[in-house]
């Protein structure tokens, strides 16, 4: 199966193949709302970092899910290497399919990065595969699977190529990932983009501050209202813009300008630019996934997005034609 979505203009390729529109929450989100709905502030930061580091950067995508960031970086730029880490067996299988479909050099690691090497439980969310977590109690779960864990420092030692850019989104397991990356942070000083949550009235930024203590990094909140001022501390945030850019040195004006450039072009990849899958296929996959309730939700979205606007446009056109005839032939 093929589903080509547009990428921001300006680099090597302008399309990315998501393969399947229905199997994961990220695929469904992008199908329904366009690439622009998928973390635009974070995406713009990673695109600007990749552009400035091109052509020899190394990208570690930790908590890669289906690999949107990994395959986008590999397709649009010329990295030396891209490593994607995803512990969920089901999601890692989709990730591998997306990587193969785009024919780019991304290495998939079916494991979780953590503070130790070994095995640990991955707790599965009943709501979204993007909410699976190595932390018990993070959300309600439907069970757990045992997955392999590795230290990022050991992966770097094994490959012999340290990362230039690291993205970490692992549903409150970020402090453990950073603990296992301490030598890399000290010796190689990559840029790090990390999710920091605020939930259940708890600011989860404290252990991430501890992980960067004494390393001389600078902290920037990633959101559209940011004035790009260095923050004194990393704090958890509510809402959808929850990521931070942790930079080994203060950001340049050129980086900020390139972030704005990529943010604008990323937002242009909206729903209107997506190819539209047949409603019959959407309905069938919705029923396979969740039965009649999902069928109803899919039908409602289709009517709101497709039929209602079309009916409104047709009605306006008919009224316009009628008024013109009345004016011309009273």
C-alpha cells in the first residue's frame, strides 16, 4: 500500500510514503489532519537543526513510533546515519515498513533506550499506541510486553558514530534515557529535543534539569509564542507544545530564522494537500478497528469535511445563478 503525503518545500524530495493510513494513531492523525497537525514546532526545530548540520549529521530518534521524524530527515537531507528506536513490536513493524517504502538509510532498533541494558516492561495504552510507556502508572493500560532496553552510550560505542541530534519522546521515561546518555552528552554535546510533560498537577521537568546539570547546555521552549530567550529551568507544560530544545550553546539568529522558515512551510502541508482515500476503505478499516462506533465517527468526519462543504458551495452557486437571472430578467 502507498500513501504519499507532501513534505515541506525546499530540499531533496517533496513526498513521504506513510504506507498505511489506518494502522497507527500517527498515520490516522496525518490522514485526517495533514502533516501540519503533527508537532509543527518540534518538526521545524528538527528540520532547522538537520539543515544546519547537513550533510554529515547523525540523528537518533528515540521513541520513533512510525518514524515520521526519521524518514523525513533521511529523505530531505543527507545524514551520515539515522537510528530509530521503538520498543513496541507492533509499532516497530510499521516503522520498518515505512522505512522500506521510502528507500532511505534509516536503521531500526526494536528496543527502548533507558538507564540500563536488559529487559523491562512496556505498558500498553488502550487509547493510543503513541502513549505506550516504560513507566507503570503513566496512563491506564491494557497490559504490558517485555522489551529489550539499551543505554544510548553503549549504542554510540557500538556504532562508533555519536549523534549530532537526539529527539526523545518516551512518555515520562526521558530521565532514564538521559541517564544512559550521560557520556554522549558530556563528550559529544549533541542538540537534544525532549518532551517534558506536566500531568496530574506534577511538573516532570525536575529530573530532566538534573540530567543536564553541570553540562553548560541552554534551554529553549518550543512553541509559536517563544521569544527564543534562554530559560533558567526546563519545566513541564500542558497543551500540545511540550517539547524543549536543549542546545550545547546559545542559538544563533540564523537558526531562529531557519526555524521560522521551516515552520511556515511545514504548516503548508495541511489536510487540503493530502490525497483523499476512498470513503469505503476508511469505513471498512474503521469497522475492523473498533466496530460500529468508529464507523459512525468516520462517517461524521467525512460528511463534515467533504459533503457539507460541497453542499454549501453548490447551494451558494445556485443562489448566485438565480439572483443573476432575476437581475437580468426581472
